[in-house]
């Protein structure tokens, strides 16, 4: 029969409103729009009046919580129905279930009623031993053996008094372990008091040296950072570490007497040692319940909680870094040459015109073993001259610095070319090169040359090129291959969608992968738009999009504002003004007496207008304000202006670095503990969070983001372990001479260049090569790869709270 879940606790909308600190009406409006098929970017940009200004971050949080709470309600209905079918659903139990605010609490209450495999307690109950258990618990003055004698019955499988007492204990142990309120209290106490302890497995010391910081390690659960949790879990997965969930901090000596958890169980059921006949037996039962049931169950729960919290933080970091990379400054529509560096197989060359179309390709061999330096420069000069190249994009993998030097030599020998070299991330380039889309987009072009094309295009427009790659393959996260891929993909896809829609898309040049990320555009519609464009020519108006097969009114509503048509028939079609709001613009034109082309960009006139004068029943003040801002600067790009880093001449390898040097570099990745910076020596250095600013920094992204060009100081260099300690505080002191530096903490799998694996022709594999924001593929690096730091800088890391 149907079981109602209404009547207890706040509604889903109310809970979300309280969590977000907004009004319930705002949440209800947003939920209605999302349920109606609207996307987060559309709601955030074009429905501000309806939600009263909820931004994209709030809407993403709302969307996530809405999914969780709806899953909770669905599970609640299932649990209520299950217990009701058993005939055990009392009013009190119903109230408890309806009041459960988390999935964990709901499952705790359901546990005694959850269908399970046959247990010893069930067998004991069927043998009639529950009255014995109840009797001893209720009256400890009774002798256990004497009471048990009355329950001996061979026909029921109770051979003697000892067997009866064993059965009674099993019943009580299960009862204690399934008490929802008790389990909840013990779980939170264990979370606040417990530690995760790691020990190295016998004989794994050498093999697992990269996990050496965890060979004898213990830390409280609440203080463990994400990257450390994931490092220890990976060490366990690789069978190097043994992990133990300890419910209490390490004791100074052997524990005596009942633990605080056992005392809590005893207090819950009124058990105490007062010298009565059954007290000792009940005390043993409590100890048995804790050690064999509750500790095991809660240990599993807390490991899952640790992993979940670590994954959530790792996903957050990955998403934040991905957002910064996608919104990196574009070089714009300029003819660009892409160089995919290599030694034995040569440097692959691709020239693309201002629109990204491939106009020339070649392969040169300037490096060992061929050493065709002059011939290579001549080839590059010819290609640059023939195709009016403005920029040279150099992939940052193997032979990157050598190829950068080649480009600099080209500039010196041919100043008339006026080209600017720039090193760019090639993270995920091999994934794109081998993809079906690359085959379709660049038919007949060799796979190796496709990488050079991608490198050139990602300098022109990082967002437009990187959307062609699965977000996970871009590699700007910690331990990404250890995370829940469903959760990771959902988060990263949301980031890509938000970035694409924040920038907007030229519908006449956008690739199908880029169009698929536009609000309301499915993969099929994206292909349809491209096909229609190829057949009928460029779109002249936004309304012409309605002619695309299967692009209906809803899709047009969601997408139109984010699709741009530069040089179209209507100037508004190149702006972020939604077609539905064009009537507002017409009223503004009537009021001012200007033609549209006269009004666009006319700051003096637009700033004199009062937005309130153009508000009507459909378009409120937020929308009108946005329209006036857009008319002032139509199609403005939220991304920063393009600039390149200039690597110091003569500093090309790790051995060229000296403490005290001041260098320019590019931030390649940002983790919880600091920022990795490419200073042009094939190995990124680390600026620890404590060295990013003179003020306290809780989140490194407050100071730097991937793609930022920064000036940093070399504090220390460890040639043996290839580690560089950097600081953005240029007045920091360098490490004392002779001290080996290792001031790079566990990078959480985020340090580009660490643990590289050889790829084709002895080079690093494309997905394992150092990138501005790249990470190796799964297993390419461990967590903490080296012995504990010994330098002064490393000591500072420990003082700052870093333990491994």
C-alpha cells in the first residue's frame, strides 16, 4: 500500500533555502525553472527577476542539493513501504523516519528492519532465547547460568546453559548495534576523536618508497586534508600501506578498563558494574558489541566519509582549476603556428589561419640526433612569411625548452617576421589527436600533426579548443583517477557549461563540441546546426536558428542569448541581449531617438538613462540593467587580456637554477597546499601556500590561478629529487647553502612532470608529459614520493601544518 512521507520536517525547498541563506520563494522559483527544462546558465543570466538574483554558484549548489534531497525522499518512501509491509511501522517509527535529515540517519533507523542474511540473533530468537536476554538486561541481580538453565532445549538447538547465554548475547549485541540514536552518537564521537593510522607492510619499504611519509603515520580525521587522505588510500590500494581506523588518539600506554565508547553503550542500556550476578556478563556483552559489531561498522562508515570528503574537495579543486584554464586569456584571431616538440621523431609543425583553419604542416628535426638547426629555422621562417604568422605556440612537453630556444633564435634571425613565441599547455592533446572528432575535423592529417594543430588553436582560444577534450583528460586535479568518475564528470561538465556560456559562442565558427556546451543545445542539435551552416551558409540572424531541424522553441529560448552572430543583419545578435528582450531595446531607441548602431557603445548616453524607466511586467530592473551594460560594451569577453611569460635566457634545465634567482613563470596548477609554476626547466616548482603572500592565505586560488604569469623567487633546488621551492614573496630568504631542499609536499597527483612514464620513442607519453596544468594518466605518480623534507623550507611547511 502507499505510504505517505508528508507531515514532518521542513520541505525540500525550505531546507535548501536555509542552507543557501535565501528565501524559500527564490528556491521554489529556481526549482520550477530547472524542472521545466531551464539550464543553470540560462536561469542565472536571463531569469534574475524570477529567482531574485540567484547567481550561477548558488544555482549549482541548489541543483546538487535538490538531487540529493529528492533521492533521500525516494529512499524514505522505499524504507517506509518496506517496514509497513513487515507490519512493524508504528507511529513513533514513522515520525523518526520522517525526521531523518540525512541518508546515513535514515539507514541507521532502517537497519533493524532491513532484510538481511540469517544472523545468530535471529536463530537465537527462533530458539526462544529473547526472554532470557531481556531478563538479564532488565534484572542484573539474576544469575546468568541459573536463568539460562531454564532455556536449555536440545530440540531447539540449545544444548546447555552456555549455548543459551551465547544466544542471548547475540540478541543483545545486535540490539545494541542497531540502535539508531546510539549509532549516530558514536559515529560523531568517533569522527571527532578518531585517527587514521598507516603502517608500512612488511617488505614493502623499498617498493613503496614514494609513500615513505606514511610508513608510521597517524592523524585525526577532521584535520586530514584531501590530498593526504587520497594518498594514504592509494598506498593501501597498492598494498604498500595498512590503514587502521583508530577510535581514539594514540594512548601513552596500554588502555585499561572499558573505553569511552563501551561506557556510552552501557549507559544507553542502563548497564553498570555494581557487583550483581549479571553485571560482568552484561559488561562482556557490551565489549563484544563494540568490538565485533559497532567498531567494524563505524570504521567502514568513517572510511567512506573520509573518502567522500576527500573526493568532494579534490573535485572542487579540479573544477576550480579547470574553470581558470578554460577562461585563460585568448590570443584571438591571429595566424598561429603550433609546434609539438620532440627529439627523435622531430618537431611537428602546423600553421592555422586566424579562424583556426589548417593552412600548412611540416616536420622539422632541429634537435638530437639529427641536429638540423639552421634548416629548421629556414623552414619555420618560410612558413611564417608565407602565412603571415603572428604567434608561435610551443607545446610544453619533452623538448619544449629546446624548441622554445629554436623559436627565440628564429625571432633574432628574422626580426622582420614580428612573431611572438609562447609556451602553452598540451595537456590532453593526445586524447584529442586520437579522437573520432579529430579524425572528422582533420581528415587525412597524421595523428602526430593533429597535436600541433590543437596546440596552435588553444593559444588562439583555449576555451574553444579544450571543449573538444573530455574534461578529465585535461588534467588539472589531484588524484583524479582515484575519484568517483560520475561525480567528477558531473562537476567538470557543469564547469565547462558555465564557462562556455559566460563567454558566448560564435554560431558561425563554433565546432560541434563547443556548441554542445551551449545552454539548451544537445549533441544532436549541435551537429544539426553545423550541418545547416555547411549547407546553407552562415546564419545571418538568431531567428534563422529556428530553421535547424528539431531546434524547437524551448531550445531556442535556452540557447539564443549565448549564441552570437558577428556582422549579422541585426547588431543585437552579436550581443548577450536575449532576443526575447529586443522590445526593451526598441523602447530605449525610441526614448533616445538614436539608431541602434549609434547607441551601441555610446557610453555618455547610456549612462544618463534610468533603468527604472524601461521596466515592465515582464522585464525587471536586473534585466534592464544588464541590457544597458551590454549595449555599452556589447559581446564583452570576461577573460583577461592575453600576455605571455618570458623565460629567463640561459635557464633551461634544473641545474641552471640557483637559490635567489628571480624568474618569470606560468602557474600550471593550484592545489590546497600551494601553486605549481613552470619556470622553463621541464620541472615545475612549488610555491607553498605560506609563500604566496605576506598575508595569511587559506586558499591559494585567492592569490593565483592556472595560466597566471607571475614573478617568483627560487628559494631552494634539489637536483637529486628534482624539486624546486619557489616563493612569490620576493624578499624571502633562500635556503642555507648545503641544505637539501624537498619543500614540495604531497602534491595530490597534481604536480606536473612528476613520475613520468616513457612514451613513444623514449619520450614522455603525451598524457604523462609536463604541462602548464597537466597531470599524468592513472598510476603515473604516487602520493608522497620521497623521504620527509629536511630543509629549512620544509621545516616551515611543517610549522604551517603540512605533515606529509
